C-alpha cells in the first residue's frame, strides 16, 4: 500500500508539508475493511438484506415470488450485516480522502487525474469484464435464468443492466462500484484540493479543519451526516448506480472530503485519537437507538418520521464509528511489520476478487444439508484462501502483479510496497 506521511504528535505541521512519520495504520484499516467484505457479503446470502449473486435457496425463492425477505437468517447474522453496513464503507472513503491529500501533494492536477484513472478506471474495466462476469454467470445459474457454461454465458453478460435480485439483466459492476464513485469524488473535489494546495496554511478550509480538531469538535460532522441520511436515505435507500443514489453519494462524498481535511490538517487525525472513546460511545449509542426505533414503532418505507429518525441515527452512528476506528487505529496499529506487508499485498486482490470464489462456494454448498453458519464459514474461508493463492501466483506475472498491486518480491517482506495501492 502507498504510505502517507504523518505529522509529529502535538505539532501543527503545514497541510502540504511531508513529515518523516508514516500512517501505517491507514493500510491496516484498508485491509481490515476489505477483509470484512467476504463475511459481510456471505451473510447477505442468508439474510437477503442486500444484493449478492447467490442466495440461500429459501431467500432466492422469496425473491422469485416477489417477496422481500423479512427477518430471514440467524438473528446474529442480521445484526452483523446491519452493523457493518452502517459504517465500514464510510471508513474506506475516509481513508481514501486522507490518501488523496498525500497523492496530490506530490502531483500536479493533471498527474493526479491520470493517477486516479490508472488506479481506479483500469481495474474497474478489467474487473468488470473478467471477474464480475463470472459472478453474473453464477447469479444466472442460481436464479434459473441460464443453464450452460461460463463461456456460453459470456455474450449474455452484456444483455441488460442488473438492478437487483428481481432484475433479469446481467451487466453490472458488482463490488467495483467503489472505484467509480471514488474516481468521481476525486474529480468533484479536485478544485477544492487544488485551491488548498495553492494557499497552504492560509486556506480557509485548513483553518476550519483545524478548528474541528479542538476539544471534541471532531464529532460535530455527525450532525451533517445525520442530516444527509435523514434527508435522502428514505427516498434513495442504496442501490449504487451513481446517477440516482443521492444518499450514498452525498454521505460517501462527505466522508471523502472529511478524510481529505484530515490529510491536510493533521491535527484532525490526532483529535480522532484523542476522542476515540467518545466517538465509539457515540457510534454504539446511536446504532443501538436506531435498532430500538425499529423494535418500538413501525417503520414503513418512504418519507415519514420513523424513517427520518432511524436514518439520522444511522448517520450519527457512522461518523462516530469511523472516527473511533481512525482513532484506535492511530493509537494501536501505527507501526510497520511483516504482517502489514502481507496485508498491503492482499488488500486490493481481496477487494476485487473475493466475491467470485465466495459466490461459487455458496452455490456449491446449496443442498449439502449443512447448517447456515457452517456454509457461511466455509464460503468465507474458500474466498480468502482462493484470493491468497491467486495473489501468490500473480506476483510472478507482471501484468497481474501491476493490476492487483502485488509486490514483485516476497509478500511478507517488511516495508515492501506494492505497485498499485488499494483504490483510494
């Protein structure tokens, strides 16, 4: 993973000045987020609480009958999916914003856009053609819309856009939606970032960011995220199609810009560490309150008081949990190690590749008679092991090594940096 310089604790380094420290914990946070994708997506197969490629048979049958699953799957698995969905991708956008500040510090605007295109759009294109197509084939098999082999299916991959479990289209970009959103966010924020780069410490943006680092003000953005969630989530619940996804778009863009602010005014990163306990309390209390509203009162779809309240709490929980993760990461994970070198090498392959072996394992385990938790665990393990083996092989193939960001040397060599960072 690319490294981002850190500021010296307690000092007000200029936003554009690189220091000797390294934000190694950002790489750990990236890795932990993408490592959690396989367990999260596997859980969706058994709860029906999101879009995946292969569902457990009872969940699939509900979708085929036009019924959205309610309270399906183990209770603990449902809580896990709700909790992770509340904040883990928000954290990835926050980290990406911090890393964008470091990237632009070393590049002109044109170079920055070129680097974004190379790191984001190229994997998006290749991943869609050669990874998402496999996942789409497994979905077509699972829903009984196709019965042949992958190569026979491949021309059908381009027939119609898939818009969810009940859609008959095949084309989509699956988990790679993050790459497109991040590229668009980088372009939208570029004028702001260039202005900050030119003005340096005199920038009003940097001054505002530093004010947020005083006391517990770093938690104030929770109000803004809560407003966005309450205003947009009831009408746009979350299909990542970029053009009609206002809740995700505005919230994730806000986390990206907040991350950029922390990457320029490093006092914010120290404030996150200092307020990590308060942030965790905010996140957990808001999440618990959100669950309580669902249990106490009916929450019908659309714009109503209950929907607005639950989603406002979702926003507050997201900000609190993300700031807590950043703070605890800075306190406990900010060191180099061989394990971190392995994590850097595996992060991007895990992000791009995890869903295909996960979907295949879920498909193959249908009808085996194994329990839900056993199949969930086996499919997650199969996904992780497959990606690890593929990553090990990819380091010997220059093209794959570059696209997947794998170091050409030993995967575990301390301090090694892959040729392509996780999308940021």
